[in-house]
């Protein structure tokens, strides 16, 4: 079987549910690290859109009251976490002598929502392709680790569904990995994790605006700010689930379709991690990203177990 056929076979197995989300990611990683990707650009474009569409479809499985409650409470926690992560991340980057723009992107990706935050901040900071590749490679690698590691930690520590969903939303970078880890842990963890994560993602807007103001004098013009469209559609899907008079089975099927799409996304994400990407990331940016992530994950977990952060 050639590499193209193998690639599409993985997509089919993931979409059919034969591969669970963690297995889909592992299969993608094995493919990416051992085989030259046949369609890297197309895979990246499809992965980005499918992720956003899958998050919207997952909204059809959630009650609006749960979304509003978790989002309102989570917004405060994410605000505190954001300020802490940005200060610590930029400080670590300076201490480790990571290139300033790469350090900024790694920090924003860790503090807010991974690749989406990097994609939003990079244009307004006038970051180059190399800085984006370094930041995305760092965040992407840690996402893969979190998706596999977090559920085992949660089970070992006997975290409740709500506790795990909240921890995942506060400590995992990308929405895809938050949803994947939370879905593996349980339905309530998925509901909490997704809504709080989207509340965290809302901070893209003010952070991008502030970054644009700081760099506007250097770029000599107005920078374009990208705002994730799927956040609003996710809320509208929850509104439909709560108020539109359709059968529960209809909404369940739509939500299940979102989970299937997410599984495919995880496979595609795994295929995008190559040996070249790992080499390009380098040591210092990766150390910065790992150190920042470990501190945030540990502090947030301790705070949740102590009852300082709760929904």
C-alpha cells in the first residue's frame, strides 16, 4: 500500500469510529514520523476547517444553561490564568534567549488556545514563517502529549468529571486536544471542557488587539485580526439544542457527527508532525514551551483539587 492510500485509509478508519480519538492521534503520529506526507498543505487546510466545524456540531449536544454557566465561571478563571501565563511565558523566553516573536507566539499559544491564538497573533506581530513554525511545532507536540497523558492523570487522581473538564480547558493548548481528552474522560467532562475552553479562546480578541497596538508603529499600518467564527456558531448550536423543537435523537446524531469529525482531525494533526518539524523547533523554544506548560498544568490542577477553582 502506497503512502497516499495509507493516508486515506487512516482517515476512513477514524471517520468510521474504528479508531478511537487517542488511537487516531497515535496512528497519525506514526504515519507522520515514518512516512513523507503526500498532501501536507491540503491536510492542514482540511484539518483546520474540520476542527472548527466539529466544535460547532458538538454544540448540538449541549444545553445552553450548561454553556452559559461554565462559560461565565470559566471566563474569570481564564482571565487570571491568562495574565499569569503571559507574564511567566515572556519572562521564560527572555531568560532562555528565545527569539522575541517566537517566544510571544509560544506564550500566546499556551496561554490562550494553541494554534488559533498563534494564527491570530502572528500577523499583527509581523512574525515570520520560521517563528510560526517554531511556535506551532512546540504547541503541537505538547498537544499530542496532553491528549494521551491527561486522562491517565485524571483517573489516577480520581478527578471528578467537572474537575477534569475544567483542568483540561485551563491547561491544554488546542481545542481539539481539550475535546479529545475530555471526551475520553466522560460526557460531563466534555461539556465543561469545551465551554470553558471556548471562554478561554475569547481572549484571542483583546490579546490580538493589544498586540496590534504595540506593533502598529513598527509595521506602519493597520494589522488584520482574525477572530474564530466557530465560537459564535457553537453557542447558536447550543441555543438550537435547548429551544428548537426537534427530537433528541436528531441532535444526538449531529453531536456524534462532530465527534467523528474530531477523530479525523486528530489523525490529520498527527500526520503533520514530522522529524523535520521536531528539528526545526529546536531546544530552547521547546524548553520554554514545556516549562510554561508544566507550571500552568500543575498550578491549575493543585488549585482545582484544593477547591480554589470550581464550577
